[in-house]
């Protein structure tokens, strides 16, 4: 089986082309005492981070990942300032359905989707509706920094509300045009991690998602999905989490050199012993 040391050495040589790359790479290499220079220098004037390093479009998912990485960095004044600015941006950025006019629209006229618009989280970018991935990442960021917010109960309720009928989560909601949508393993794992990080890991939604992930990933060859599967299942189903971990290690043995920086970083977090915890130790 592939050990973690060669994996980290490979990661140290990898270029980072997005904030997802930078943040996950920093997390995977956090024990090498790296400084989050690239994260701090990429922060936008508004306090958010963009997806690509060469753009300036604030992105909630990227902002949340950057904040998670900074929560695992050695404390410093400039990090505290960056974190405060990042959370200030998250606090005022919400899914469009959070506005009363859009709640009225979704509840009375737009019946093609089935969700409660009063329960909302974070969009990918400003001016759009809430999605599972940025909402889950933002929840993980608040948990990692141990911050409270009026936004948290609504975001947690949104994830519960938008779960797929058979377990797990799709990208946005579980039903559209009177059709039950299929769950996606990556989004499902993110939501499970987010709910568990706020003490909501024992709900029926999480239980159904855990069962879905254990079955869906049993024959999976995607390192990215397997890594998310390990990180999400470890607190709930240690046996299947370890099974997926072995599957991930086999994939890494033959494909590590072909994986993106973000995928390799996430895989490194999943094969740590014990696997990575989103909440830093106090």
C-alpha cells in the first residue's frame, strides 16, 4: 500500500492553479509547518477568494476552503485579519432565495422545484441560489474556526430539506419538475461532513446518506470521490470507511501521478492515520 510520505513529497512538487488546489494542498502539508502565504496573497479586497487565481470573482466555495485551511494554520495577526474579512463576506452573502421576493416567487409561482425557500445557505457566486457544495463548505469553515452565526441554523436546515428521497444529496435540491433527482457521492459526502461538524450527524438524512455512500462507492475508482467517502464515513461507519480507504490506496498506487493537485491533496487527507479531521484540535 502507498504510504503517506511519498504522497506528500509528490504534493510538494505540484503546482496550484486554483484556490481549491492551494487550500487542500496546504491542509495536506500542514504538518510541514508551511505558511499560508499563497492563500493570504490571493484574498480579494472584499474579503472573499475567487475560484481561479487569475480571476477576481468572489466564490463562496473557494472562500470556505481558504478559511478551513487558515483554521489549521499557526495563529498569526495577519491570518486573524484575513479570517475575519473572509467570514464578514460569508455573513452577507446568501442564496438568492433568502430574499423575501424570491421566497414569494418560489412558494407561489415557481413550482418546478420542491424545496423550502425559507431555508437557505450559500451560492457558488453572488446573485444566485444556494447549492449544496458551497453551503457544506461554509458550514465546515464555521465549524473549523468555531464561529457562531445566525446563518448556521438556516443552512443546516437547508441541507436537511434538500436531501434526495433515497438518501444523499444532488448538487442543488432533491426534486425538480416532479422528478426525484439522483444523489451524487461527492455532494453527499460534503453534506454529511458539514452536518456532522455541527452536531447533526445522527439524523435520518445523514443515516440514509451514509448507507448510500457505502454502497455507491463500493466499486468506485474515482480518487476524489473515494477520499470524500472516507472523510465522511469515518465517524459513522468505520468498517466501510476503512474499506474505502484501502480502495483509495490501490487507486493511488497506479494513478497518483495523473491526479490533479486538489484530488491528490484530498486523497492525502483521507489516507492519514487517523484520517483528517475538519475541526482542528484545541
